[in-house]
């Protein structure tokens, strides 16, 4: 292969699409598609336009639901693509063709349903709904001269998980079956789904509970919590 030095306008190498629901100042709901998101444990990092209505709402009340889009919801996601909940549309969004719409759920043809731990609603049509609370918001890429608009990095902690039982390994299981879950992905502004499983993974060998020491009982639970505490003290300085 021959590698060439290039300067792409965007770095969308393939990330999941999330519909993030928040509450506006008047108590109505806002719904926005994002694809700059990643998870580690029960915490996730969101990358958002600093001028967006979603960012404004998160700064004000610190709660949201991360509704994970699947390939079946792609049409609804696309209907939200150039809509904003901001009554005063930011100039850069005007230039990109965005327009204000107050009822984002209605525009997308999606159904709000109550959450359990946070005020913003969940999206009924999404198979995965993650209720979350904001832990930290800070500017992102301040020194990146190629960043076209101001951005924020938002750390959110998941507090409740709702999953369609059809994507579980078994109905009474807490494990997601990757052969049943088909996330919607965005790669360079185009929508994609996952292909077939191409290779077995060494990481998939053994119990998934090894990553969840908080579930352990008795001496095993004490050992798991002790190990977690030690690791935090050693590495989170």
C-alpha cells in the first residue's frame, strides 16, 4: 500500500449514532443526533458543538438520555439531521442549512416515554436507552486551529440502562448479544451498519462479569472492590 499525506475536513472514521434527549428551559424535550461519543465502564464522553441547544440544556440541568440508534431507526435519525432546538440558529448552522424546530420528537416521528432516574424522556423506538447525569463539561480542542466551531467535551455517568430483551443473550440475561444488536454507524457523513462477525476475539473468552466487580458477593466482592480502590489510587492521579 502507498500512504499519502492528506488533510481531511472531518475525522469520522466510523462511530455509533446516539439520539440524546434533554430538557429545554420551558420543560419541553429536545432530541439531537450525535456521533462523537465513546464509553468506558459506565461513563461516556460526548463531543458536542458548544453552541448547540443540547449543550445549553446539559449545562443547565445536567441530565440526559443516550438513546442508541439501530439500523432500523436510520430514517428517523436522518429527519433530525439539519434541525436545531435553538430559536436563534447559530450562524455556522444557518450556513449549513439548519432550521429551528421546537418539536424534535414529532419531526422525527419518534415517541417519548418517561425515564426513571432523570427528567428527559427516553425514545421508545430505540432498543438501548441510557439514562445519564453530567459529571464534567470542559472546552475541547481549544488549540486545534482546524476546529471550525467551538466544541465541548462532556463526561456523563450512566445511572440506568434499559434494553430491549430481544437483543439479550437470553431473556433473563444481562448480557447483550452482539449478533442481535445492530447499531447505526456514521462514517464520513454516511450511515452504515455492522457487517458479519469477522473473527473470534480473545477478549470475549470468559465471563463478562469479570468487568463488573460491583456484582460480586462475599469475599470475592470484597476483593474486587479492594482491587478497584487500589487501581484508582495508583493510576488516577
